[in-house]
C-alpha cells in the first residue's frame, strides 16, 4: 500500500525505483559470470516462427534462475500477494515492490494481480498470452508441494490457445534456500544447463480427470528434462546438439 502522505508516497516510489535499478545492474553483472549450455532451442525458434502462443513451465526451484536467463525474450510474469492490510504494511510488501520493478527493468511484462480482483488477474494473464506474449509459470507454485504439477498451467494454456514448453535446469554449483521449494541459484562462474522440451498441447477436454492426467505428464517431462540437464553438466552422456551461449 502506498503511503497516503504525498511526500512519503513520492519517497517510497523513489527509493524502490533506486533499489530496483541497482538490482538490475547487479543481476546483469552476475549473469555475465555464468556459462549457459542450452539444448532444444529450436523448439522456441519454431514456435516464434509459427507465431504460436506458449507458456514456459519450470519447477519453482529453478524459476528465478530461468527469469534471470530468459528476460531478453520479454516474457509475462504473473504476480499476486495476500490482500491484507498487515501484509501491505510489511517489509515483505516493500521488497516485493522492489522485485517487481526490477523485473520490469529487465524487460519483463509483469502482471500485478494484486491491483484488482484475483479472478480478473488470471483472466488478464490469459488474455496477454492470447495476444502473443509468452509467459513463465511454475507448475508446482506458489506453495507446493515441490515437484508436483498443478493443473493450472494446462488449464491456462488451453484457455489461451497456447502450448506448454517445459524447461529443465541444473547448475554445476549452487546455493539452496531453506524454503519449501529448495529455491536455488547458481553460484558466480558456474555452468548452467537448460533443456527445452517439445511443446505440450493441452487437451480440449478440461474435465478434472483430463487436467490431472496432463498435469502428471507435465510433471514427468519436467523431471526428465532436469535429469537431462544434469547429464549435460556431468558429462554422463553425449551432449550433441547442446549450444553454449551467454544467455538462454
């Protein structure tokens, strides 16, 4: 919640914008230390050539690293928060504002659903995808359980006339947080492998059973791609077709 006092409100906006700009610079420096190894890039190239709408799905563990890597593609990110006065007056809300401004500084189209009704936020998110803006979604977010895909990503893809592009990831060295999602970031000067899978077409049948079945499929594919990403880094299998790049 923005302060009611005009002076305090101006200061709030200025300080969050300053820290966001600083964070964007630091992220760019951090990115330059990483070596990315990408497999399956042609899947995204083909979708762009076909002007096909798509949603990228990546486990919550790796979603922040994927955001840092994929920001030059101008993805849309959906964001929401508890609609309580105590939350909006908390430090968590303050840091969230900095985070959203940082994402916009990096080139993302951030849909802040907290500015209206939650149902309207989801509908607006779907409309953006329908209009050709790709999106990033964590199928096991926002609260887990970890590595268990919920039906939301399949449902949104069906409603947005889009496909789901699964991406697996692995880091040669990383730091792991204490949250439910094993939030991970690669350490500076690490190798980062991303494996982009074949697009998954959502079903026309949006019954609970059909959504559950396709969610399990997304889950299995994401796990498989993460194992493949780890193989690339460990060299346990041939890495033909892997493209080394500074950014995904």
